[in-house]
């Protein structure tokens, strides 16, 4: 059976981890990180693959500067939105 994966999820997760390494945000708990991922992924096109060849092609296509800039831009936007109203505070 084939496993369907979204390369954009992998790219966003890695970019978010890199972002958090160099930037301080209001809250970087797991819940806030998940919210940031969800908001970011909802604003970006999905890039699915099911094979190693598809994964490699998708990775190569996503290495362009505009794609990387768009991912980072959406992460920054989501960080600001989640930081302004962290949902975990309303669940406590």
C-alpha cells in the first residue's frame, strides 16, 4: 500500500523549527506550534507525493526562493496571529 504524504507539511515543520531556533515568540508550546502549523498549511497549496521519485521531484520544486519565502512569510503571519490570541489560554 502507498503512503500519501504532503511535502508542504514537512517543509513547514522544518522551516518553523528553524524560525523558532532564531526568534522568540509569545509562546512556543506544542499547542501553539500546532496552531501555527495548521494556519500556515491552510494558506499554502498542498504538494502530495506517494513515491521516492515523487518526493525528490517535489523537494526540488520547493527549493525555489519564492516558495521558501512564501512559507516563511505565512509562518510569520501565523506566529503573529497565534501570539495575539493563543488558543491554549482559553482551554485552561
